[in-house]
C-alpha cells in the first residue's frame, strides 16, 4: 500500500491566500457564476467546512479574490515606486507591475468582465472595482500633472491622457483574451514606449 504524501500544514494567512488564488483562477477559467464553493474546496484539497471558516459564502469569495489581486497590484506598485521618484518613473512603475503580475491580472480582468456582463449587481464588488480604477486615475493624473508642471513632459490634457493610458492597458488584457495570444508583456512594453512618445520623452535614456 502506498503511503499518502503528507499535506503541508499552512499558516492561516497562507491558507487564506492559497484559497483566494485558486478561487480567482477558477473564476477566470470558467464563468464565476457556475463555480461552486465545493469546486474551490476540491482544487484547494480542503473540506468545504474549512473553507467556510475563512469565508462567509461564494459571494464573499468573489469579492475577496478580486480584492486580493488588487492588493497585490497596489502593493507591488508601491514597492517599485521610490519616494521622490520622477513622474515618468511613477508611470513606468505602474506599467512594470502590470507586466510582473500579468497572469494574475489577466484572471482579474476576466472576472471583472464576466461580472460586468452578468447583469448581477453587488454594492461591495462595484465599490471595489470603482476604487481600483479611481486609484489608477489618481496616480496617473498626479504623475502627469507633476511632469507637465515641471516642464519634463509635453503639455498634454492630463485627464484625457491618464484615461487613454488606463484604457490601453485594459485593452491589452482584453485583446490577449479575445485573440488567444500571449503578448501581454510585450504589448505593455510597447505601451511604455508610446507613453514616452506621447510625453515628448522618446529620445531620453531611461534608467
């Protein structure tokens, strides 16, 4: 008889993170509406009762899985963005963290797209998504405003330029899903070059 391999004992925070990552992966692989709590427990190799120890229900899991991905993105950005960084470095840090976390963010975008088209409404989920895009708008507009005011950037419409960058970034993830390609990192790198062109910085050497 073959002995069963002992399962690694995880700390509560590690187990919670593992559940959220597996839940997000399932929500992105299928439509979130058809994924069950039992499905998530199965891929996590835990019983349903333990899963309910961490989360109230599937709706709670959907919210927390999306929130977990957003938290990783924002924490990664803050870690990359040095205090007193130049405005261009702040914008590039936002693009760089999207490249680093591309697989997770592709899952996040799929979940948000499925939710938007589902006809379902959840106030907490709506607030989470609005808060994420509000934060992106704030950091891009802030960096653009500082760059224009200092003369480092060409004079651009700050609100429109920030929105365009955000839309193009979203579009890269949606395009990858619809075309079935694997160009997210390359396309974000191209977007970084486009941003430099747009801001009149293409000839500068960026460290």
